[in-house]
C-alpha cells in the first residue's frame, strides 16, 4: 500500500508511529469500558445487599492465613433470625489482620443464602467497586491521552 494511500485510509495517522498510539488508545478505551461495567455491577451488588440484607451480631472465631500470601481472612460465626448457626470466611483479607479472635462484628446476610454473608463495613462492601473504578479511570485517562497524542502528532 502506497504511503499516500495509507495516509488517506487512516486519516494521516500512519506517520511517525501515531497509528500505534491510536490503536493502543482504542484497546485501553475498551478495557476502561469493561472495567467500568464491572464497577457498576459491583456497586449494584453492594446496594442490593444493603437494601435486602438482614443484620446480625457476629463474632470473629478464627483468622485464616492466606495460602501463598500474607493476608488474614476473618472467620465469623453468627445466628440468623430463624436461629440457624452460620460460620463463614470473608472474601477479603488484610495484613496486618483487621480483626482479632473474639471481636464482635455486624454481619449482613441474605436470608435465602446466609452462608454468603459479609461483615458490614466500608471496605468489605466497597473495596471491589473502588478498585474497579480506579482502574477504569486510569485506563480511560491513558486511552484519552494516547488518542490525543496520536491525533496531534
């Protein structure tokens, strides 16, 4: 393909490697949209849990050390409104441990699936949303920067 024809086809982006910046910017934009969508669903899940969840008082009965990493995940025991005893391990861990054995915590649970309970706390409810939103913002900013650089030269 001739140089002038390539410039016509890609709007002049082929020179100086700007086409590569444009393509990478497009890929980063797609990644940003995917991450933003995941962020929305994570946020929506947290809102729904808060709206429909029952609350119970729980106790940290154990701290599980993560396999290959150095995080500690609390194991919490609580009793549902129907009297069912439930013990669950949180989906997140921290280092140093955020809780100690014997700590009292507030638990959110769905009566239909109490084993999928969560400790009621900002990080346990919104950490995933914050991470996904932050990554989506970074990729969107990189995408916009690369596409502007590609257009301006």
